[in-house]
């Protein structure tokens, strides 16, 4: 018995997949509903527009392969984006890279906040952004970041203490 | 919500509004989804006569119950009668040290021959040489192409003052090759500042259908982007067990590495490809054994197990040790000592690079020293690779290398 593997031609493969994508209105709907918001969230977390877009696009790529199995694709997308942003922050720390440059057109108050965010440990930065930019409760942040709620509250307490010290005159 | 929290909320929104999503992002995503689609394959199954059935690789002629060991002994080959003349400078090509592809009893000296070689150690080796007995064992190296998935959980340690960090972790490998392993290496920021580059030392305990089990040691270099995808290329530097004498090339592509906040470790998975060449069956059947006391017998020679004496070098992560061992040729004792190795005491497998200065006296040849660079790993399987970087006395001008593989003592 001999097994022969036959590969489909590249052209037909692309055509088939493209047709499937065009027909996948649900994924397009998710993109329209979430993409801009996810890029803003990622940008607030990691401070670099190009990396933020790459993170979100990678997340869409991942979600596209298992879209049919997801009950709440929006929530799953948010979890992936936050996880990937944490990976970027962690590698940046491990590599001891210079933080991204601050946008030039920020008002002074936001400039100060930007600098303080850069100093926060990644867990604390993520907790603060999810709490005060996205408006999630600690229990919801715990689900997104796969941490106990008590740990999230602890991150928030420490972050707020550090930020008050730096930002309050 | 306090006034401070209100301000924080407002300023975070101001920062978020500075993000500028690309207008053609959907097209980019669509293109990438198409590009990452794996080739569609269809299996066509055909019935054919068994006599025409192709063999993927030769089946092992005999079960390798004795874990194979290829030699770490030193075979200094007789240069002929002129070797006893101290005024005669030896020619460089007359040191032969058996490796996995070498025939251990082949004399390469200009005047060598079965009758002129007074070394009795050659006799038992000659008896085990399939080529001299006319056996029909396969003589061609066996080449394999293997592919599958490797997943890893890695623990990264930030860089020190020298900018070099380290990592370690566990691997699980599936596909044509199946097993587990250890990863350990270093990394640093790459020159462009947009990712990491590093070296990795993989010690994989693996099994290949129709071949057997053993250990593969792979050294690789890798590069990753900030977002975590990484590309690795490497070579097989040693094999033990049923893979002794293995050589090969290795690639590993991991599309993404993900931080797990619960463990604070990086989890990664991707596809590997391994081109592996194993020695011929005739070479595989020749080996050496280790007895319960750790004494290795290689033909007519023995090699005692190495003992390590740790020395506190002030570095809590490593231990510098000194080892001594004794190699006894059938025609006389050869003692070697003074090995310096760096050992990771926390690793299940220790490996390192060191130097070994060997004072050697060989009957009929003379006395001198050999200085080796040693790359080794030590575990139930033993593996080391040595390269001669200096020789004095009777061995001045010689170059060579030594490869030792091992298996579980029977």
C-alpha cells in the first residue's frame, strides 16, 4: 500500500480561502466593531502604534482559525490582545529597550501620565488601563488576564499609590 | 470615583486617541490569513504488491539491547618503526581518534599494517569489525527527514550588565520524532533593537519509529521579533543511544511566543524540520560497554568513569569542577587529569565547555601532552566532543578530534 500526498495548487488554494473570507461576514463584523478600539487599547498598553497594530492583527489571525468555536469572539479577542501586549512589555523589559517616544501633541497632564505608565510594572499598567480606560471591574480584569481578582486589586492598589505620588502636586 | 480617578480616566482616553489605525488593516489581515493557510493535501491510498513496497529506511538488523557507545578512547596510531626515533618529527596526519564514522582499528600511518602494529588493543577491535568478517550489515549511512511540532515553556532571566540574559525550559516534541527535552541558552538584544537573538542548547530524549530511542543534542541560533515569533537554525552535535553518531541540521519556526501570567513563563510552539544522518548499521553495531562500576571498555582498552570535584568559583549559578579520569590502553596505562568544566548544578543534565590537558605516555611512541577543548554533556547517556588545540613532546605538530558517545550501562 502506498500513500501519495497531493497538494492543491497555490492559485486554487488562495481562491478558495479568499472566497471563504469574503463570505465570512461575522469576522468582518467583528473587525468593524472591534479593530479600532483594540488598536487604541493596545496603544495605551504598549505606547507604540506600529506594534499595537501588529498585536491586534496577529490576534485577528489567531481568532480567524477558531472563529466557529468561540461563543464570545469579542471577549476572546480582547483577552488575546491584552496577553500579546503583555508579551511585548515583558520582552521590552527583558531586552532593556528604550521605551517608545511620547507623542508630541499630548497635553501636559497626559504627558505626565504617559511617563508614569512607562514606569509601572506590566501587570500594574495592564490593570490600570483595563480599569480606567476600558472601565472593567477587578473581577473582569481577573478573567481577561487570567489572574485571581485579589491579585488584580493588589496591582491596582500599588499602581494607584505610585501614580498618586508622581502625579499629585 | 475620586477626582484623581476621573482625571486618570480622561488622560488615558487622550492617550488612546493618539492611536492611528491603518485604513487598509482589513486587507492586511486578509492577506496574512491567506498566506498562513497550510497546503491542502489529499491522501491517495493505493494497493500494491508487497514485493515492491519501498522501505522508508533500513530496519535495524538487531535490537540494540546494548546501548551503543562509540569510543572516547585514544588510538594513537603506530607510525611504523620510525616512531621510536625521537629525532624524527612525526607527521601531523598520524593521530587517528575513532569517531562514529571511523573504523576504530584502521591504521593510517604510512607503514601501518596488521603485522607491523604491535598494539595488542587492535586485536579485539579487529575481531568485532564487520568489514573484516565479511558480514552483510548495511554500510551506508541512514538519512532521515523528520518534521513535527515542538512546544516549549521557557523561563527568561533578564540581562546582566553585559546585556546578555539567559533562559531555560522544557520542550515537548511530537511528529516523526517524539519525546521531551531541555532547552537552555542565552539571548541579547539584536543590533536593530527590534527583537532578540540568542543561542540555545537542546537536549532531546526522543524516539523514532523503526530506529529506536536515544538522545539528540542540538545547538541552535535563533532570532525573534518583539511580538514573539522566532526562527531557529541549528545542527545536531551529538547523539546517544540508538542515535549515536548522528549528525544533521535543524530548523524550528515558532509563529508566536506567549506569556502565561499564571506561571510568568513564555509558552511557544512551532514546526520543526530535522535532517538526520545516522551511521551505517555496521558502525551502529560496534560500540563500547559500561559496567556497574562505570568502567568503559572499548575493545582492549578501558576508561574509568570521571569524578568531579566542585570548586566554589563565587558564581551561585555555576560550579567549576575539576575532574580526573584514567584511560588504560591494552598496552599500558595512560592517565589524564586536570579538566575544568562549568556545570549547572540545578540542571537535570549538566553540560559545558572546558579544557583538558592530558599527559600521555604511549609505549613505542613517546611522552607528551595533549590539550583539548571539550564540549560535553553528562547524564545517563554520556556524550562529549573534543578538539585538539595543542600538543607537545612526542605529539608536537599533531591535530585531531575525539568524539565520545554513550548509553545506559547494561
